[in-house]
C-alpha cells in the first residue's frame, strides 16, 4: 500500500491509478483529468487537488444517504434519520471504505507525515487512532467527480423554461393527478423524480458497499442496466457494468 516516503504516486502512474478506480466503480470517465484531480492531495502542488471535489462529494453523499435512510426507515423520526445518516457518512466510516478498497495507494501526494499517519491507522496493531481525514476525503472526492461527470449537476428546471412558459399558471412540475409528477432536464426531456439519486447510488454502490449494504436498487429508473445484475448490487460476483456518459 505504501509508496516510498514523500514521493507518493508519480505523474506517469496516474493513468493506471485512474483505470484502477474506474474498474472499482465499473464506470468510465471520458475526462480522465477529473478523476486525476479527485486522486491528488493538496501536498502535491503541481496539479489541482481534490479539495473542491471533496467539498461537493461530502454534500452528494449526505444527500444520497439521506434519501436512502428516509426510504429504509419509514417510521423513524428526523433525529433518528439524521443519526443514521451521520453515522454512515462519518469520517471513520468513509476512511474504512478507503482502506477496504486500498484507495490511498492511488493518491498523488508529497508528504512523509501523511503516509505515516495513514499507515498508523491502517496497520492491524495500530489502527486504533483517529481516522485520517485524507481517507474520507478520497471517497468524497471520487463521489464528487462521479456527480460532476454524470451530469447530475444539471438543474431540474431551467430559467428559460420558466420564462418561456405559455401561460402564467403552467407548471413544469405537475403532480396534481395522483402521479409522481414530472421534471424537465436541460435537454427538455422528462425525468422521473429521484432518478438522479438512483443513478448516483448505482454508480457508487461498489464504493460504498462496505459501510452501507442496503442500497435501494434503481430498478425503475434503469431496468435494462439492472436486469443482468444479481439481487444484491454489492455482491462481488455481480458482472461489470460500464457506464459511459458523453460530455
């Protein structure tokens, strides 16, 4: 797991690191630079770091987990739901995800102290210390990169769509007839409510399965993609499904 002290992952190794993380996610990035940034620690000053993506990924994971625990525990009160979400999204849980997948070895960095801190947490006889934030940051930054590249950043309703409404009373979102309602994406196509969250969970399931085994299967949103999979999305025997989003 450990690179030579202070060297981290060399620039010419990033291509293999990106491929390894893509294989873990069963997901292909057309813009590899985005995932490279997600795997670059601030100590590596020669390239953009993961800090902005980790900031976004933190919010993405909290939202996605909030959606999932809301559905999983219909009788829980808000405080109980918050406790479950916060436990799953805690630094120590996300750090364990990074350790489980051995993600730190893919991180481009230049810090001897960082290596030693992570090593002390990971080693079987010394893993009782505080979880290093860098490990949680890696998981969050990868989630942020997936979120950005899969176009889930697109607004549900555009300003133009609202301004060009034919009548003042027209509604872009209409659930008045007992249905689930409709939302419009930037391309003008109808989208099912919750489809973006389901897609996000589908992509991130291989990453998050060590800490959250009861992810909701997005069977309604992605029937043709889900069909070949075994009942458990987190099963290691599930066949690889490669999702490539055009940019």
